[in-house]
């Protein structure tokens, strides 16, 4: 969760890459893994936000 928050705060792709690797090591997530699912959701949401921000920055 900390890596996700650091990525959300900075937008640094290294945090996202580290978090992706950690998530890949988890394997299949059961429905009872709420914290892990929240970390995945957080990463997905902020990746969308930062992808949009990068597109806007290119336009401006």
C-alpha cells in the first residue's frame, strides 16, 4: 500500500514498476484479500490519472 501511495503522490514510474512486480508475485487474489485488492485498485486508478496527465502535458 505504501508503494501505491508513493506512486500516487509523486507519479514516479519506478514506484509503479515495483508495485507491479509485487502484485505479480501475489498470484491469484482471493475475495478475502481486501488490502491486496485495494492496492491493485489504487495502482490502476492512478495509472489512468497519470496517463491522462501525460497526454495533457504533451498537448500543452
